[in-house]
C-alpha cells in the first residue's frame, strides 16, 4: 500500500510540474512573437509614413459613407 501511495504522489507531482514546464518553455516563444509583431507594425507604419497612398485611403473613407464603392488595393511592389 505504501508503494502505491508513493507512486501516486510521484505521478501527481509530475502532472502538476508539466504546467510549470510548459510555461517556462513557451515564454521565450511568446516574447519573440511579441517582439516580432511590434517590429512588423513599426516597419509598416514607417513605410506608410514615407510612401503615403492617399488615393486608396480616400477611397476607403468614401466606402465608409457609401458601401457600394469598391476600392482596389494598391500594388505592393
């Protein structure tokens, strides 16, 4: 009976520690994802600031007033 309790206790500890281990392992991935996401957002904002596309933005504003209007997305060359 004592061996059964020891094995049960060991399994319970192992199961509880897997959550901890998962948090430790996934933390660097989450940090890298967040950093990359911010870098992409910053880059795209900088590109929009340097190369504005007023025509497309004007079309989107008009489309909000009149949903029938179709706006063609600018070429991303």
